[in-house]
C-alpha cells in the first residue's frame, strides 16, 4: 500500500467525489498514514467473534452474518470525513483511562440499508463503520433496513438521504452546507433551488457544482439570503459572478461580499439611489458593469477588508455600505447618511458605520440646502 502523510490523507478524505466507496477502501487510506500506524491506533487482524452470533442481526435474505467488508457508503448525502476528528475517536479512553477501542455500549448499532441489487449501504454510522474496521471488527452490530424490491436505486438513495437528514438534521448536529448536500440527494425543493443559484454563479459547495470556478465560504448567509428573498436570485447571481471574477486568484469567495453587493444592486434596481450623484456610474438598472471597479479594488485588497468587523445584526448591510463607499466611491457625506438609512441602519448603527463627523457634515449640508 502506498503511504500517505496525515495532511495528504486528510485532504483526500475531505475531497471525496460524490459517489459510492467501500468502507474498506477508505479505511485503507487511513491505514496508509504511517504516523497513525506507528501510534498503534489500528488492529492488523480482523476478529470474527467480537460479537457472538446471537447478538447479531443476520442478512434477511441469506441468513448469514454481514461483513463490514461488504458495506459501502454513498457520499452524495454523507457528511465530509474529517480525519483529525476520526483520529480523536480512535485515541479515545474509557472512564478508567484505558484505550476505548470499539466499545459495544457506546457504538450501539450501525444503520445499513440493503438495496434491491444486493448492495449494502451504511446510511447512518459511517464513522463508526470506519472505526470498527480499523479496530479489527469484521462483523459489527447492524440495524438493517431492506429496501422494497420494486424500488429503483435512485429512490433507494433518496430514501436513505432523507432518513439521514431527518436523524442528523433535526438535532442540529449537521452543518448547513451538509444539510443542503443531503437534501439534494433526496430532491428537497429548497436545496435544489439553492443548487440552481450556485450553479448559475459557478460557485461550489461540497462538490455539488461540478463546473464551478470557486468555492463558497459562509454558506448559511448565502442560503438565508436566497430563501428570505432579501436579494433576488438574479441579483445574487450577478453579484456572485462579479465577486468571483474580481478575486479570481482566490480559491473561495465570501458569501457576505456577494450578499452585500446583491443588496446594493437591489437598492439601485428599485431606484432608491436615483438622486445620488454617483448613480450614473454605478447603475442604470442592470446595464452597469461593477466588475472594473471591483477588479481595481481587488488588486490591493482581499475580501476580508470588506467583511471584517461587521456590525452586529447588519452583516450584509455593512458590506453593502462599504462596497458603495470603498469600492464604487463618489458618495458625499449626505449620500452616505441617506444610504445608511435606506439600508436600514438605526441611529446607533448609522453612528457606527459612518461616524459622528460625517453625520454632522451631512446634516449641515442638508440645512444649508434648505
């Protein structure tokens, strides 16, 4: 077996393609890390009798014990495998400080589903499967679900994904992007809509967009913006493409920058900024091109310069204001104050985002004009 460094194995496992793998082939990747092997975390031999036959559920069709070597995992709906967390489990101690290995009480049963074609999939307990095999357990305790023989493989996958999301999502232990990925596998309308926006934007989340050119950081904000309709899907796609192209040398794009730009474009589209002196250079209802401004800004600034120190409860509004003033520019003191009001900042928020000096000058210019 070719050896791998911890870093190489971790990267490989975190970036598994969205397809099926045997538990054994993934366990072999982990076994290939010599530092973990030398630490003595793995058993070399497989135990046939860790569980007694009377403790096990047998295969409903063959009547035989089910070997973990025959079990697969479907990564279209499973969570990302993080090697560091798995290793922590392999190193676990029991209450007396002894190596925990594979503890029957804590492990419980691993949920598997047998599809009509005879293939066996672990739909919940993926990490316990790996730990069992790495600790030499060939026949762990399984809880078995037998798919109806009339069910298609696609329907089997959708049923497993739905059950996985219900069990793990309802207790909020899954990250939002992981819930989204598993939702796609069983056809969730909400998650498919999110995927469509990401696809048009050529931005990936957990390898769900095959032709993506960037990955997204901060998925939750992006998803919330789509489904709360704070920004139209059209403007979110436009903003996504602008940000992606402006910071094309960066591997990921910030959801806050995208949503903030989308919010600013939304204001322009509603003609809320019609009286601003900079209106003609920043808009004309979809005909403007923000990209040159963003590319110029991106030459000397990372996305973090727009996202750091966001105002509490005004995340994307903060970014929208900074884009208008730092990236696009050309706003007078009065227009900065008006923009803050139109973005929904309360008086305290206006003071934080603009500063007392600018507010005072804005009020003075309004008084003089009157």
